[in-house]
C-alpha cells in the first residue's frame, strides 16, 4: 500500500498552504478547482495565485465522518486503486413515495448523508454515498433518454418509458472538506429525482444559477454496498491497518453471527429430518395387536348370528350414515322393515348379517389411545356395506366405523385396472378398567356371501404420528425462518 500511495503522490497536481490557517493541503485531481482545508474549514480557489479564501465553512470537528472512511484512504474498487480526496455533507428535504394495501401517497422526509469523492491513478472518479443505513456507490451515468423529473414522474433513462419517482426534492450543503470540481459554499443546493430498477437507484441532479435557471444536469446510477464490503475494499490501507483491532472486531462479529445462525439453522434441519423419520415410523408401525378377529361370511356357524334378513339396503345405509355423523354416538337399534315388494331375483338379493361377541373384552389401561381397524378380503368381484360398533358394558355404542368396501377389476387395453377399498381405521380413547364388546353389521349381495371375509384388529399403538406431523410442520417453519435469516446475514465480498 505504501508503494501505491507513492504512485498517487507522483501524480499530485500541487502542494499548497491554507491562506487562512497555514495548514498543508495536497491537491490530487487535475480537475480540482476548489479545495477545503482539513484544519479550519476554509474553501480555497486553486485557480488563483494567492489561493484566495472564497468561503468559510465550519471546521471538520463539527461534522465528523459517520464511519471509518477518511480523506487520503486508498481502496480497491473495480480492479483499480482509488484514493478518497473529498467529502461533502448534504441535508435533503424531499418527498418519498409509498404504496400500501392498494393506497398510495407521499411523505415529507429529511435525510443527511456524506458524499465521498474517490479518484484513481488515471484520474477516473466516482462517489461513495454514506448515511446511517450504509453505503452506495454512485457513478456518472450516460442515459439514452436524458430528462429531468416533472413533478412525480420521469422517463426511464434507458427505454424512455414513464416511471414512478420514489423520491424527489432538494439537497443543501452543510459541510465540505478536501477537493471538488465545483465551488461549494453553505446553502448550495441541488434538485434531484430518483427511481429504482433492478436493485439500482437512478438519479438526476440539477444545479441552478443565481437567476434560478438550470446551469448543470448530471445523471448517476447508485448500487448499494454493505459495510463489510466497504471495509474489505479498504483493508490494505494504512489507516485501516492502524485501527486493525477495532475494524477486525466488527468484521469478526459479522462472521461469528453468520456462523451461529448457520449452525442453528443446520440443527433445526437435522431436527426436521429426525421428526420426519419418527413420523414415518409411527405411521407404519402397528405396534402390538391387542385383539385380532376374523369373520368369514362363509362360516357363519362359528359366530352368534343375531339376524339374517333381506330388507331394502338403501333404508339401512341411510340409517347407518346418519348414525356415523353423530358426535355422541347413541345405541343403534335398526327398526324392522315391512315390505310388500314382489319376490327378489336371486342375483339381486341382499342379506344382512349381524355378528356380536358373546363375552366382554376387558381392558385394564388408563387413558390410552387405541386404533381399531376393519378390513375386508374379497375372493372375487363384489361389494358390501359394513357397520362396526364398539359397545360398553351397558350395551351403549361408544365408537363406530361405517364403511363401504368393494373390489372390482376393469379390463384395459394393456393392463387391468383394479378399483378397490378394503380397509378403514379409527382411533378412540378407552376408559379405565372398561369392558367392551364388538358388533358387526354387514349388508352384502346374497350370492357373494361366501366370497367375503372381515378382519378386525384392535391395536395398542398410541397415535403419535399426528403429533409428530404437527411438530414437523412447526420445525420446518422455524428452520425456514432461521435459514432466511442466515442467508440475509452478509459478511461481504471483495469489490
């Protein structure tokens, strides 16, 4: 960096003494017409032999820099070395556009910022805009459609399309130090308009003469830069190295913060995987079967047949359907159906069989969730409607499954298509030291009675899968929030 600084010194235009206080002043840029004294705040005209004082601004101590940037620092930007040669403190009074919930409007705002001038070894320059929120690199811009804002609208500098201004107003000089290509004095003002496109701000600035007419118009594009990037651009500067511990601490703080956030996000990601595995384990793990009972319709003699009738199936299904929708299940007692219908054809005849367990099933478990599963196995194509009831020792229905089961095969051009529904399950909570019995009511075609076998399984496994599913969604939400926060923690890259 010392060699680089020497190269800049070789390109020094002139050395002079402040005619106001005698302080040493170095002029770096050929285009510099005015220079501000770093010691007393006087503004000198470099084009006069006596370097006369044209303005007296307040001393620099009244307007200290907002961060680590200082005049004379050298940074690396766009593959070149640039030196800071000037700083102007501006205060803006402007109108800011807002849009929310379909409504729009303008608010009056005040903004204070520093404009740093940087120059390269080949006399190229740009500006760094610095305010309380961070930095932006401002570069001179040549528009294809140059225009100034008319009220709150402006034409896009590239395509000429009308755009909504986000800000417009005026800025006034509060303080100046270093070098400038134009005369700066307290109260100097520029008028500006700004719109945004592709994460850049496009600004037009106009300066007025003493008669209020526009004497100069400039166009700029501004790209936001985070603190860490700006810091890295100047990391080789001698001034920055002298404040190494302070600046390194801020940079390390950003790095540590990002690492912590990444670690936290990774831990929650691992937790999401673990909960997902637990969910699938509990979903497909049937646990211990407390009761398994088969009911082959072809072997009715082994079971207690309460009824074997042939009423209209539609009436029975409607009754069962209503019972299924009740929150508090009542004892179901199908009323006998009397009909004077003609004889039923054997192919369309239906039969209703009711099986009921003769003994009570005792369960000595407190507040336990059980899963009851009813399945049908078909030896051929057929269908049936089944109602499974769980009754307590008072013969009251406490739980019920009502379901239509079927099995059909449709021939296709290539493969046969199987349309089937062969199982249904439901969770319920049992009482302490309770005793239950099972009642099974079936409605099926008479001719297919020998092709159907029912299986009842009462499972002790607790229904943890639903809890793990809820926990999984919660952990995924937290992980996404943590991951986004980690990605938004920027530590910067080399400019």
